[in-house]
């Protein structure tokens, strides 16, 4: 087992490979030698600088994260959502595992009743975003991941989408219920202003001169959207799904 590395999950439609490849390119610009493993049922383009683990399951994409995390081939793992952009070297994040088993960033506090959401504070205490996760292979970590999986897997997939009954919702639920203490997990947050910057946070971070220190930007960029679109139109299955959605909107 390798000491440390990054894992991604490319699930959902094939177009999400566009996000993955964009994120991976930014990672390689700053961490050319850090091992990377991608779990996905889709074949990766020849020459993609990572290891590919075929991963095909009938589970909803928002459940798949909790299934691949225990399968990480690294002693110390950094999980990244595919809509992340690496802005600077990220290996210092692994220092959080010197004294802890698991680390994650807080969510930001916002008024979600308006569009776009209105930022109220950069940090929302006791509420975490699971787009960037750092963990080791300790028994406590494995116990925690199992309890997270046991919580989210029974969820009805028809009543599940990003921000609603998703993996992150269940993560925060079990944390509030005391699973960290029950498993003996050595848990710590890392700063979201450095390692999990969401798009809504950027203006305030720039105002406070914090943006210059950001290393992981967790936001679907225009480049990602363009690459997703290009992959969508070249994939017959995805193209049919998009055409069907457009037809339903017009037919209303």
C-alpha cells in the first residue's frame, strides 16, 4: 500500500469525465508526482496521468462516494470531488493526519432563500462539506466510513439529489448523533478558506486578503462546464438524455 495519494470518483453521466480531466490537469500542474487513482465505470482517455479502478454499481451516484472511500489504495487519502481546481501545492494538507484520522472543511454560512446564495459567514460551525476529505486507514476511520455507508445506502434514490438526502447530509447527521465519539475517530476540521473554497466565498475572501492562500477551489468553473458539454454531445447516451430533457421542457 502506497503512503499517500488522491482519489476521485467519476460517476453519473460520462460528461463528468470533463470535470475530472480538468481537475486532474490542475492537480498535475502543482503535484506532478502525487499518486492519483480514479474510480469510474468509464474508460479514461489514453495517457491520463492516473490509475483507473473500474467501478460499476447500480447505486445512485450520491451513494457511490461512501462505497469507494474504504477501497482507497493509500495509507493516507485525499478525496477530491471532480469539480475541484488545484491552485497551489496541496501536500501540506497531509500534515493534518500526523495527529488525526480524519479531516474535513466546514461549510460556509449562507442565506439559501435567494439566488445566488447570500454569504453570511465564511464558516458554519458543526456543518461540513464532503467534497474534500482527508483520512487514514485506521480502524476508527474504517468504522466511521462503515457507519456513514450504513446511514446513506438505504436512502430512496428517487428522493435524493445534491443538497437533499445526499451523502453530505448523512455525514453531518451521523456527526451530530455522536458517531465520531462512538468510533473513537480522531477528527479535526481543516480551513475551508485554504482547502475547500466554494464559489460564494471568493468575494469575501478577496476582501479579507485570504484568496491568495487558497489551494483547492471547489466550484464548477466555465472550463469544466465547456468540457462537460463537449463530452455530452460526443456521447450518444448523454446526448439523448439532454435532448429528452429539452423536449420535456418545451412540451410543458
